[in-house]
C-alpha cells in the first residue's frame, strides 16, 4: 500500500509541476503578445505610400512614348510600381532579356 501512496504523491507533484510550467508559459505568451503589438504599432500603415504611386506626369510620358512607338493613340488603364526586393526575379528577368536576339 505504501507504493500506491508514493505513486499518488509523485503524481500530485508532477501535476503541480505541469501546472507551474503552464502558468509560466501563459505569462510568456502574454509578454510576447505585448511585445509583438508594440512592434506592430511602430510599423508604417499598410497600403501604397505616396512616394510609390505612379504620378500623372509619369503616366503621360509613358502614354506618349508608347503612342510614338506604336503609331496610334493609347490609353493607359492602370500602372503600378513593382517591388524591387526580389533579387531572384530580377536576375531571372535579366537572363530572359539577355537571351533575346536583337539583331533583326
């Protein structure tokens, strides 16, 4: 019977340890959430910043250049800047463009 009591005592100790660890984990999660929200508040607002929007003057210049190239009036329906952070994509585009035969 003593071994049963020892097992029960060990079980109670383990349950107390699990409970303590769970409360520590909950406290760490709360701290992490607070730090994350503080960092997110420092980030700029989402959306397209004004400096990344294509200006009307730039759109007009593009329209004139394309009109001159094609020989007929064009209308630009939409234009946006591409993000420049993808170096793999830039390298791929450079390879494709370099592979074209320009001697006509």
